[in-house]
C-alpha cells in the first residue's frame, strides 16, 4: 500500500506525463500546419511515448493499492514559433521533467524503495530524452534559416519509428 506522500508524488508525475502528452500533440499539430511533416511525426511519436509513461505510472499506483488522481489539463498554446523555438521548448520541458523525477527519486529513495526503483527507470530514460532534444536543437541551430537544411532535417526526423511496446518477449523463435 502506498503512503499518502508517495501517492501524491506519483500522481504529480502522472500529471506531468499527461501534460507532456498534450504538449507534444499540440506541437505536432502546429508543425504539421507549418508543413514540417517530419517534425510533426516525431512530436506525435513523442506524445505517444509520454502517454505510455503516464499509463505505466497509473498501473504502478493501482497495483500498489493507490488512487490515481487525474487533474484537469491546462490548455496548450496553438503556436510555437520556428522549428528551433519549438524544439527549444521541447528541451526546456524535458529538463523540467528530469528535475521533477530527480526530486521524486530523492524522496522515494528515503521512503519507499519499490517506488524509487520505478522512478529510477524513468530517470534513465530521461538521459536519452534530453540528449535527443539537445541534438535536434543543435542541428536546427546549424541549419539556421536555410530552407534546404531545414527540409533535410525535417525529413530525417520523420523517419523516427515508434519504440517497441514494453512487455514480455514473444515465445518461440
């Protein structure tokens, strides 16, 4: 059974992942509107990944006998500026998420080892999340206002595929 503080902490992380899902979906729609279809696709997949994180946390809370408290989502902006400005917002958001998980881990490590292990998995993944966003920001800076470079980068980002669903490996082979 989860104690009240751990349950509150986990519900906060669920809320952050829920916001992340809608933020990246809104960014995806904006990039699609700007005809950056590859960036839109990358952001849509990122939204789906954040939803998967949210669902894993929800399952963990319910598996431990806790109550999930989904709060109302804030409205997301409709516009995000240039591709560089958009992905700078992605990087800033991922750093916020990492910081939130670090704070949660620090508390859980002292109060609930099982929860600390779960949070640590998310922290490991955040290393990659931030690195990807930083690489995209750096490459957009290199591209500058060069339309050809932006289109090449857009095409490259559009080649991202969904991460395989977590779960047991298929039997046989």
